C-alpha cells in the first residue's frame, strides 16, 4: 500500500524561497526568515515577507504558532514531502510520467556528486529488490 500524500497548493517561487528558509532555520519568525532571505536578495522587505507568510498560512503551506506575541511559523510539510509533490507534478506534466526521462534529463543538466550517485544507485538497488 502506498503512503497517503497530503497535498497543498503548489507554492510560487517566492513561497518556495520562504519554505527553503524555514526548512533551513526550523520554526522561525517573519523577521528571522527575512534576515535569512536577505543573504540572497538584499532588497527583500519585511512587509512583503510577512504578507507572503500570512497568505501561505491561509493556503495551508505554513502553520503558525500564535501563543507568543511574535508569531512563529513552520512549514506544513517536510521538505521531502514538498519535493515529492512537485516532482510528481513535473513528472506527469513534462515527462509524460517517465521517471527515467526525468532522471536522465536531471543528470545531464547538472553533474551529480559521487555521494549523490551512490544514493541513486542504492535507491535503484532497493527498488529492484537487490537490497533489503
């Protein structure tokens, strides 16, 4: 039986930036997320980040702890769950459901490290039943 996947709306690029910041930081305030984002985008504004995080909470992308004066946000889904959901959509929409085509294009676009290749080999072995 396959695990039940929780689906949330597909995040925009700006929302993905906020999600990545929260996955890196752990639960954080809008101010902490802003500081993290400013490392890549110095022109990012506080009110923009706060408003996006409020919208993301309404959409179900974030959860908000309101027990303290300063609200603390965390992603509703783990990084891997979001990646799996987005990869599944990409797989269906662009590659016609072919995991092999997706993987070959991904590997031809950017060189994988030795560690990543070893992880891919291990996953393939496990999927073929070679290793339990």
